[in-house]
C-alpha cells in the first residue's frame, strides 16, 4: 500500500476496500483520515459503514450521528443510523430514520424497500399483541 499523507487519499483507498468487502482494513484507514479531518461528513459516513460491516454497530451509530451533525441532509447517514437503531432493537426509531432517508432521496429503492420491511415487521409485532 502506498504512503498516504492526506485524508482524501485515505478515504479513496478505504472506499476501495469497502467495495472489496474488507471493512476492518477500511476502518483503520478511515480512523486515520478522521484524525486529519474530524468533521468531514464523507469520512464519518464511510467510517460508519466500515464499522457496521465489521460488526460494530454501536461504533457505527456514533459515526452516523456525527455525520448527521455535520450534514443533516445526508440521506445515507440517515439510512445507516436506521440500520444501527434496528440492530439495537429500536424498531420505531429505525423506521423514523428510514422514512427521512426515503423522503430525502426518493429515487433510492433501497431506502423504500428497507422502510417497507421494517413497517411490516412492526405491524406483525403489533398484531401479535407486542409493543
């Protein structure tokens, strides 16, 4: 791997690693990039994705929340936050984030499909007498 001395190069290499399904290696690069540029939304979003795909949803949740502090209109960070909330057992909060993501980016089928799946799950829980 080449020596990378700026956050942009680290981010680009990390995105490549994410595509290659190497989220832990990507997270290591993104942690360095975040040290260089701590409030860069694209780095925070990618780090959230890397943590989530590495099996660290709690860390991912923090990164997606931070990405949304930087840019509340980041629809992918909303989607990622929703996934983390779902994994943490907060179905209603997850649905809220998915609704926002779907409204912010109506052309992204993934958001609508995920929202529909979560809403169906909630409906089944409610019909069975659950929360």
